[in-house]
């Protein structure tokens, strides 16, 4: 890995494996939010899961690529929302170390910024989502973390402290804010090695970012990571704070996080951004490293994801173009 290619879009992805690049952002005025995830070997694709079953566990990840974009707004704010995730095959994929195109949309790293040019159709109302998202890292990180003892799955922070500019034509929307960028990759499906996980990132005072990762593995072991990143590129581990309960999601998906022991107020959910049978994305208010923070939080249950009934529902949200 070189400093000129921190995103490594040309990373080899083995049969049955995956790679994704994840970006989230919150506007400075607190009214808007965004997530963008580019997948090669879409880990939550029912089509990829079916292809693996038919292939004895093997399938070409390049036949199952997607760009997921979600727009959020604060409660009662007059702002557009939207969601898209169209899966495409290898004919719609083009990539190099610095560029990744999936269908009509593309991501490009120019050495200073990551620019996503988005041209997608939102579901379920078939409205266009078109425009540009530009993320500028305050510093780059390159510290991969294995999530399992065999090293089959890795999380790699890329730009934990970043700024973003969102300029959409459809729907008409423009804002700036704080952002976060990382990547995950693995050699086989998540559900083979994990039961569930929770993840969160929170912006700290002085421009830093705290990331928490809690993983429950199939073998009964657990992993808890707590990392603090500063705007200059420094990173250090800290002791994971005490577990903190959260209310279940609308689908009764268990949620939990971590918060400083003895915090003045308990961790709480400010807003549920995504609510699916196996996954929830939320905004939390909690306390980390002695300061109150707002965190982007994910809860994932892979036991639920693996249920046939859940996978049967997903094509309604995730259409495929071969």
C-alpha cells in the first residue's frame, strides 16, 4: 500500500469474498446525513448468497457489485431523503488503484480527495439520485485490524477525520460537514465467521474521532476494539468503555454500545436512520473519553441475515441489473 493509493480499489477479491468502501457524514448544521458504500461481492446481496449456494460456496464477487447511497434528515427538518442500492454484474465494473466505477456511478481518488459521482435510481419510487460528493481527509490512516484469529476478515480505517462537500442535482441539495472513511475486506462470507457486531464512530473535540468495534464470532469468542484518531494522522488504542444498553430497533433487533462509566447521562438513541430485520443504523448521544459525543452507530445480526425469509424480502430494496 502506498500513500498515493490509500483506497486500493484494485484489491484482489477472491471467489466468495468481498470488499467494501464505507463513507458516512453529518452536516455542520445537524440537519443532514449521508452514507455511501461501494461493494465488490455485496455482502448483503441475496443474489450473491444464491450464487454461492449453487456454486458450493464459491461465486465471482465481481458479478455482484453495488453502490449504496442513503440520504437522511433530522426529525422535522424539511430536507430530501432517499436510498438506492442497485446490484450490477462484472460488465458494469471498472477499477484501478485510484478509480472504481459501478454502472453509471464512479469513485475517484486524486491524491488529495475522494470524489464520488453518483447517478442512481432510488427505491421504491424510482426517483433519480444524481450529483457529487467530495471527501477531503485531514490525514490518512493505514492500520488494518484483523477481525478474526484466522485473518479472513479485516477492517482498515482510511480517513477517520475528514471533511465533506455534498452537491446533488437530484434531489437539489448542498451541504458541508464532518465525515469518516474506511474499508473492509474478507475471503469468505461474514455469516460464516460472525454472529453479530456493533460499530460506531464519534467526532471528538479538537477534530479527533473515536471508533468502537464489538464482534461476536461463531466460535464463541469476542473482539472489542477502541481506537482514537487525531487529525494529524495519529492513532492509539484505548480501553473499551463500559457496555451500555440501548432500546431494540423497530424490528426488535438488539442494540448496544459503550459509554464512559459514571457518565452524567446514559447513552441514548437520538434517531434510527435505517431499520431492517438484520441491520440498524442509528445516531446516538453518549460519552467517550470524558466528553459528550454524537455517534453514528451500526448493529448487525448475521443470524437474521442468513434466514431465507429475510433474504427473500431484500430484492424489493435491492434490484439487480445483470
